[in-house]
C-alpha cells in the first residue's frame, strides 16, 4: 500500500520545524530505524527526504501545531476554545509520535478519555458545535492536574523522540 505523506508543522521554543505525517493504518509520523521521529527544519528537507525514499508526498499549507502556545496555556484554567484547541492539537500530536516510536504517553486512558472529550467539545469545532452555540468546559482541579501531567509527559516524549 502506498501511503500519502504530509508535512506536519510545529513550533517549539520559538522555532518552527516539521514532521512527516501519514494516516494509514493509524496516524503516524516517519521514524528512523531506531524508532525516533524524523524532524525537518524546512519543507524542502521533507521534499528531499520523500524524493530519496520514493514517498508519495502531498504538500499543502500545513496547519500549525503551536506547542509554545500549549505550554503557555498549561498553567491556566483552559477555559477558552483556543486554549482547548491548543491542548487537543498537542495531545493528538503526542499520541501520533508516541505510537510511531512504540511508546505511550497517556497511561491512564480510563481517566483521561473524559478529559480528552471535554477538550474536543471545548475546542468548539464547527463540525461539532451548533450554530451560535459555544461550550466552555468547567474543569476540576483533578482534571487540570491530569491534563498538565499528560501533556508535560507528551512534550518530554516528543523532545526525546526527535532525530534531525
């Protein structure tokens, strides 16, 4: 099966970089032989890699996964749709990277599934939110603690998994 690959743009520590993402059979990022995520400084770097390895690369303008914004939002109450979207995007990215590197960052899924769904609904995505409606989640201290712990672990795993 010939997968379609996409650039995945992220910002961390004020620097922009890219992963090479694909969605079959589950969401993954490209890794080296040691199961470390491949990070690229430019889309041109991704294009060169894809060409060298015969990958089917679809280059569209990628959406930004702003890990700096997520980090800035972490200490707060995560009460705005933008903050929920930052958390949700980071959560999904960390899950994809962890899966690709044969790791797991969310070890307590029984507790975190409800929290994850609150982030989904709190993001107020147009496809899920009725017109002229908005959901602003109310978080318990325990839920906020789980979000912070889960995403900090995901960020640590993300940094540790990198090969450039």
